[in-house]
């Protein structure tokens, strides 16, 4: 597919610069299977975005996905309606999706869903932003409205990135110049895998000229989407991928809730199907419901894979795709140890998940737009603070219609402070913190209905919100990500595939779930003897050319 010499920033690599968006949109389709493979069953464990993407594409090429789900369809795309809220939802998981997530937005467009800009700090969608640090409150609509300290921090971050050759990296990504991008990125991996994000910030020339206060403000307020001090212990590579691929900017929400995407794929009837009759959908293949959760995976005597569900029923498959979080493969599912190599087990077990807490309330209307008679400012603003709430987001559904406030969105230690508390107490703690910032605003008087809250680390089906790779974890990520290439594996280890954002190099972003699901689709099709059209080669066909750089063990 021809592209302009300088295109938009997309999630094209950098570790594996394959154009997934082009591959899934190509009229040749993803793969053609031998006739004898048509209708063969493939087990899909997990009905989140990765599982639904893979199931949808495998069905289109003629296989029969059998989806198992232990909790709710949608995974961490969980949009929970407020009682009596006329379709108003709380986005408990993924809620902001960067425009660079072009493979994910392929499915959003396929389903005809509407999007609108996400009200991130200092964006037009937010209207106004309040930054409250160390008891001092600043009201702004643009960065220029804030004191010089904040502009110095923003400039230092931009300069620090340039110390890594950021401009050249992003230009190669914009141009989709895979050889150039790989050469630049592969040189950075061994230099920065063992170093933390904070180490980079503190030791950069740009920040080392400034005070500790500048680094502290950077951690509290950050860039793009808010504070980033929760990521300070993570490897720099993880953060560099985020900014390089534009994940921290130009973000959108899905009108009506992000869960509509996986649910939509469940109901969607593709216009082009191999083997299956017109009108076939995943819902129709399953009789309207997924199978229950999985409690065991083992190799059967005849070489196929035995999947046993929560009620003790066992079915056999030639291939299984596990899209659940990796810790569940030891804590929730009894997986026969010989199905994975010991180095891969190490990688799955060492995956480190970050905690995340959100607390939402529905309010009678978007009252925050009322001008303060004394100042003319918005009554309430998108708020970043060092107080317990950390990030407060405002969602407007139209004048005089019920609206939503995410009172608190917090990660790691800030999320753990909320963990022991029931919903009402979480709301009260958040209101107490916000009252110190807005002493004359009675938020509680506008709350209607019951609050909705989540702590992902307390959910037994997730055990955390998303992966946060620590220094030295690149090798683990490499083992998980490349596992879809199975020709060189021992026979005992073939047939079980992995997908999900925690398998990807971009955890916490749904694009990583989609891309690894598409890798698995190629791997499963390949196992069944399938081939990609030469005009539309898949990720496995280009793997030798584009493979992530390996580091010595």
C-alpha cells in the first residue's frame, strides 16, 4: 500500500515494525487454509479484545473459534452502566485510545462506532485544567497559562528525548522505513533495557541542569495524559515506546463505551467468509454464549490439546490461544508444565503487573461548566494533583443530561491506598481531597445513583491492571512476543499460542492486544497449513527480516 513519504505517527513497531493495519485491510485477506482445515476448532481463552480479534479473524478464514470466558466478555475493556443512567457508563478499564492505534481503530470503524476527543489535561476537550501541587492551585486552558516552572519541565522532557535521537526515530516511524527504524531502535535496546525511566530523567542533560523540584513536578504532572511517577521504576524502553508511537497524545474515547468493540465483534457478521454460510457470526457459532472459564490445559495421549472448563468438561483441539493475563496460567489454570519451555515459564511468571484504581460517580448534569460568578472560571476542571485523587476527569454527555466524574484514577501505591475501602468510602476520600482544591464547590449535591469503582489487582481474573516491565525484562518480553513462531519448537511445546497487551511490547494499550492477536492468527493459520497471499505477507512471513533484536542470555 502506497503511503506519503511523511505519514502520521502510528504504532508501527519499533521492536517489530510490521504494518498490521495494512495487513488486516488488504482485500487479499489474511490467509488461505487447505480445505481439510475448514471448520476445525481452535480454543480461545479469554473474550477480551485480543481474544475477540483473533476469533473474528480465524472465523473469517474458515476455522471455528471456541471462546472460553471466566468473567465478563470484554476483558479490560469494561464499560459498566450506571443504574438508570440512560446509557451512561463508567470506563473501568481502557478509556482513552490514541489515534496511532490504527489496527484497533480498524475494528472501531468496522463496527461503525463513534469516537470523540478524550478530555486529557490542557486539551480543548477538557476545556480547563487545574493543577494542584503542594497546596498551590493553578488554573489553565493552555500550557502557556501555567507558571514558567511547568513550561521548563515540558521543554526539558522534549530536550531529553532528543538526546536519544527521538526526532530521527519518529521520522523513520512516520515514513514506515522499517530498516532505518530497526537500526536506530535496536541500538538503543541494549543501552537502556537495564535502566529505569527515572534514571534517564535524572541523568539527562536537560533535567540535570534543573532542580529536583522540576523532576518532582514532571512525576506528578508528566506529559500528555498526566503524572508518570508511577512509571519511574519501569524500564525506559517502555516509556520511550509510548511517546515514540504517539500513545500519549491525540487520544479518543468510544462514545457509549469501549466494551462495544469486543461485544461488537461477537455479533458482527463479516461480509466475506470462507467456509461458513452468509450470516455467520461468533455469537451464532457459539449459540449465543461463550463456554465457561478454563481450569486446565494438558497434552492428550493423541497429541491434541485437552482443555477442561470450570465444570469439568474436556474438549480437544489442535491449537489453543491463551489471551488471559500470564499470571493466570499458574494461579487460575493448571497448565501442564511441558507445554512451555522453562525460559518461557520464567518470562510468564516474572511479568510484573501494575495496580490501578478508579472511582466514578454519575452526576445530574455537567455542572462544572457553570462559570464561577467571582472568577468567571469553570466551576470544576480536569484536575491533576498530588493528593489522593491524583487524576480527576469530567465526561459530558450533553446539556442537562446525566454526566460522569472519574473522581480518582490512580496507579501503584496510590491505587493500593484505595484497595481496602468500599465504594462509599472511596467516594468520600476523593470528595475530601477535592474539597481542599475546590472549597466552594459541593460536588456531592450533584451525585445521583450509586458509585462505581474498581481495583484491578483485587480481581481474581486479572490480578492487576497491566504489565509494567522492569529493567532487565526485555528478554522476557522477547520470549513471549516471539512465541507465535513455533516451527523450531519441540513438538511438545507447539500448539499453545499467547496474545494480549501483556505479551506485546506496548502493555496497557489495546493496540498491543490487537497486534499480538494478529500474530497468533498467523501462527495458528500456519499450523493448519495456511498461507498468506504473496501480495499480503503476514507477520510470520516477514519475521526473519523484522524480528525484535535478541539480547544474549
